């Protein structure tokens, strides 16, 4: 007797993103009855294929595609592949989308609408998959909030109705203050919203200004500073486990992976070479 394949779902809210609902699911037999969501539905099809009814017609979403559904639009959902379908779903209330646009003064056109039910945009699909994975893995609020804003802006600009934002201005004092704040809180970094509030800029505008000035988004700059500081501490003789703890790495193995990717040797080998070389 053949054992039926087990469906898997992981539903959660992303605190760093204002409790946006996230779903990572693998379905084989699931059939969604006609229903609506009060907010948007953005999904990335990771494997298999989904078919669904939306706006009066049937649609097919193959692997790699994205499904876009506006608030309060009736739709269904079912498999279109013998192996079912696996997807990452993001379900933001419309304020979570318009709020990003407001930060760049692009919200004057109202709530964006998406005309296509299914889109083929690999770069955008990767961006939303990254946001989803960052939330699922518990990445820092700083990294999640930056990735979310970049993904939403790209989505609206490419497939909604939104003008291009103006180029980020030169804000040297804001960038300098943000760098000081990040440097002082390597083990417990502030979120993007906290950083932006500290320098009196909107979060998205701040993120763009910071990247223009440093060449890196804030979370990537923080990572480089943590690694640089870890070298100093290891050179002074501090054990790798203590370095990881002091600098806010998840654990020693997390430090080891990032350190070796950056410098080609493990923290332990680096410490030994500095102390006994």
C-alpha cells in the first residue's frame, strides 16, 4: 500500500517586518476554496506548479514564477503537477507595502495594484525568497528590514504603478552617526528603523544613503566590522567561543563559517598563528 505524501506547512509572523505573515508550504492534495485576503498575496513557486482561478480565468504558476494577488481579490488554488507544489508566501497588509513607498515619497499615487496574476521575474523571485528565508532563519532585524524594502520597491516599480525614486542625497553626518551607533552595538545591533530614527531620516532613504556612502547596506557593513573586531580579539588571545559571544554571533560555528569565508582560515587557526607564530 502506497503511503500518501505528507503535506508540510510552516506559518509565522515576522516581528521585524511588523508581523507580516509568512507561509512555507508543500502541498499535494490541498485545494483552496474561493477566498480573499485583506492584504496582498506574493508567492514564489519553489517546485512543482500551481493552478488557480483569479479575475475570471484560470492561471498556471510554474516553478520559479511569482503569484501576485491584490487585496480583496477572489481566488482559488490547487496543484498543477503530479508532485504537488512548494512555495514561499508573503501576506502583507497594504500598509506594509504603502509604508515602504511613503518613505521614498512615492505613496502619493495611493495603494499600488498589480495587473498580472503570474509573473516571470527571476531576480524579483530571488529577492522575495531571500526576505522569506531571512525571516525563517531569524536573521537580524536590520538585514530583514533592508531586504524587505528593496524587494517591495522592485516589485512595485517593475509590475505595479510607481515612479522611480529620486537619487539618494549626500548625508555625511547621518552616515557617520549611524556608523558610530553600529560600531557601539556590534553584539546587539539596532534595527533599520532604529538607525534611521537616530539620524532623522526615513528607513528606506537612510538605507540608500548609507549604501551610497559606504558601498554596503548597513547589515553587510556591520558584518565586516564584526569580523574585523573578531580578528583584534583573537589576536589579543581571547578564545573563539568568547569572541563569538562578545560580538553577537549566534554561536562559535557561526563565527567560524563567516571568518573562514572572509579570511580563509578558522578563528582558532588565526588565534594560534598570532600567539605562536
